[in-house]
C-alpha cells in the first residue's frame, strides 16, 4: 500500500502516518487529513515527529465530517473530533461497535502522544464550560475524553451556557494556537491529555456569590478542580472506585447507541 506522506522508519511518524491512512480510508475523510497536512506543513515542513504530531492535533481541532455510511451506529454523530470524544468516553460500554471504537481508541492514544511531543506546559489557571458534569459529587474524576480548556474565562462561560464552569487550578496542556496557525484565536484553547485525573477542590452553588464573580453569562455552578499527576491515577481510581459506580447510570444512557 502506498503511503500518504514520506516516512523513514517505524517511529512515531510512521505510526502516525499509518493511522492517518486508516482513518482516512475507513471514514472517507481524505479531504480532512490532507487539509491537516497542509496546515501542519506551513509550520513544520513536511516530515518529522512534530509535523505528524501537529497533523493529529489539527485532526482533533478541526471540524471534519465522516461518511455516515462508515458508521454502523449514531450515523449523525459524524464530526470526527466530537465522535472521538464520545467513543473515548464510552469505551467501556458494551453496546458500542468495537470496530469503530477501536480505531478511535488508537486515534486517542495517537493524539496523546502528539501532545506529549509538543511538550505540555503547566497552566496555573484555566477554565472549561460544560452543560453537563457527571462527577460533581465526587472527590476525584477521570476525563476519558480530551479536556478542552481555555485561558479566557468568557469563552468558557459561553460554552457553559449558564450551566457549569470548571475553574482548573493547574493543568498540563498544549496551547493549540502555539502548535498551528490560529484557527479560533479567541478561544485560547489549551488541550489536556485524554485520561487525565482531576481532584475536585470546591464547589460553589450560592447564586449570589456566583453572580458577583461572574456577572455576565452567569453559570449555575462553579467547580474548582486541579489535575492530579498521572502516576497516581491507578491508586486514586482504586481508592475512589465509587466515582465510577455513581456516574455509571448516567454514562450508560449517554453511551447507549441509538
Ligand atoms: N468547553 C470549553 O470550555 C472549551 C474551551 C476551549 C475550546 N473549546 C472548543 O469547543 C469544542 C467543543 O468543546 P467541548 O468541551 O464542548 O467538547 P466536549 O466533547 O468535551 O463536550 C461536549 C459536551 O458533552 C458533555 N459531556 C461530556 N462528557 C459527557 C458524559 N460522559 N455524559 C454526558 N455528557 C457529557 C459536556 O457537558 C459538554 O457540554 C472543542 O472542539 C474545543 O476545541 C471548548
């Protein structure tokens, strides 16, 4: 089989290139992989680990519609990055199509490696806005998908749409605009590795206190969290096995294929 891009060995580049071919063929998204390649080439030339790392990070960041016929379930959920996060979050659900899930699990591992190649920095304060948060009552949680956060609180508040603002008091991540030419410069997005563990530090749900701190786009809840070093993940998950149980019912309905 001919390769899309020149590679020399079974390095990260070689593996990244092979998986790009796989997703390209399986989901019929050659336009996206070639577009990502062109974007990455503007900054990184057209070979080497950083070039392929940038391609995979762009694959997470850009809208990319997959051929609906390549999906056996949830055909309408066919934007590559959104589907990637869903498959990562639902990887343990028994009803998912294993062939689709497994290629996304590979893509998730590849993007994690790509982020490591771009050398994540420690950010002291980031924000993330979500409409739903399953772990509000837990001490710790693991984000199985990629953790998109921003340095700009207003951006996070707009994503929260009046629901939940996560204030991230320290997290390692890669600033997307440092990697590739600014696509959404105002988002100031910092991307954390998938599978990161967080400790919940405190929750604020007093409406007056929240309104005073966030007078526009006021969220209903503010949850302060902090990333925990990954080598502690295993011990924490063992200790706080309960988080999984309590989130299970809601995750199950979110992950039931339809
Ligand atoms: N959210 C932000 O604050 C933020 C910040 C910067 C950039 N972005 C950009 O916006 C795009 C979308 O980001 P996002 O954070 O909304 O995407 P996402 O896939 O992380 O989350 C999408 C929505 O799904 C919900 N969700 C997540 N896990 C769930 C689960 N297990 N069960 C039920 N619901 C669940 C979340 O509440 C969230 O509102 C990303 O591509 C990113 O580039 C977002």
